[in-house]
C-alpha cells in the first residue's frame, strides 16, 4: 500500500526531494514530504492546523484515506490493539537552510498541558553536504540560564548547541524534551509519533534574513529536560540489516543489499513501513511482487508482513519500521 505524499512549503526547504521522485510545484521551497499521516489536527505553525490524512495511491482502495482502510481492515492492517488511527508519522525532510532550534513537549509538560502532544522522533541521514551538522542538545556545561541570557540579548545561540556531523547512513533518535535543529544541507527520513507540536527557541532570522516567526522561549525551557540523545545507530561494515533506532513507540531496522528473498519481518502480528532510501527494493507477498524506487514509502499490512520478503541489490538501502506498544 502506497500513498500520495503531502508536500509542505517551508522557508528552510529546497528542491532536493525531487531526487526522491517527488513532483514538486514550480518555484516552491518544499521542506517536507509527509509519506504516511493520519492526524485529526495539526499545529497551525506546522502543517496549518487542519487534519492531515494520507490518501491511498494504489490498489482496490485507491482514493480512500488511511483512516478509511483502518476502519475496514482493523487489526489486519496495523496490528493488535484496535487502533483507530495510524500510530506513526513518516516523512522526508529537505533542509536547504537550518531548521529552527526547537523542543517538543516533554512527558511532564504534556501531562500538565492537554493541548501539547509528545513528539519523539528519529532522523535517518539519507544525504548530507560536506561539513553539514545536526544540532542535538546543549554543549556540556551550558545551562538553561545561559540559553535564556543569549536569547534575551538576541545573540546567536549556535555556540551553545552541541553540533554533530551529519553522516549518511546514521540514524539519530531524538526523544521529546531534546533541544535540536536539523542543519542546512541535510536530507533525512523521519519517523515520529503523530504530533507536530513544536516550541521554537531560535529561528536564524539574522543568519538567513528570514521574516520573524513566533518563538516559545518559556515553553521550550520548561520542556528542555534531555541533556543529550543516545549515540547514532548504523549498520556495521559488511552487515546487511540491524536495528538502528529503538524507542517505546517504534523500532527502525536498517537494511541494505545484497539481500535476496530475505524475510521482511518476523511473524509478530504488526505492520511494517518500508522506506526505500537508495536504489530500489522489491517486496514480495504471497502471490505478488512489486519493485519500488528510492523515495517510495510502502505500508505492508500486519496480515502480510510476516510472510513477505525483500530483495535489495548491492547499492540499495531501505528502512523497515515497526510500531511499538500496540497491545
């Protein structure tokens, strides 16, 4: 099952998503391609405030929404637990410029503010320009008071942030409550919980001559309770598959060729999302096989995932994502 991508114009976006097969509108800086989404509402400063529901692009239910399919197929589509909406949001992001420095609600903040929603996410680096970085947490020794003082004086906060190289093939888990920013020149596949509640700390207005957008300094400082994320996940030299990201909400497995007729997933009753990040992948279910090119995201229903296989040639790569906590 594939879906029509939801393309979002962003001030920091570019044209790189065309290399992943996205049909970009002329003259538009596209920053995000929402590959799979099933949200009743979005943030006004994120995706505009309305609902965001993926439309199925192929098969007998083409033109229907993912929510429709869940209603029709229930546990056979997603997995156990009578899920009413899809539990993940799957995206590609193209950062032509730095994204805003931001924080998503921490568990404690979300518990005290019903309108704020947790957002734990992971970035898999698909492409990165030489010298590009990710901003993940504050530098050692930097306090919230240091950050507030820099923001109050309208000084750049870049020296206060922990910068790590953006390395293609690395996967970074970003828990809720981590201050972070995607750096310029990086294209990522993103897996996250279905929320776009974002508190901006700093928006690089001076650096890029951007129009000013709303900042949420007090909310950000109240949420900022994660000092540093775990180290990145990656495939070891010579390995063809391994878990590269793990949270209580999802597991991400990296796979690369050569693979021929390899089982897609164990018989665990859960669906799988396959993001083809390089080359092409062939997915086979009992009675059918389909080849998908880079940039295609496929939802393999729970009732088929355990009996499906994946083929990848030497230069091909993909992510296989499983939702967690469905029982």
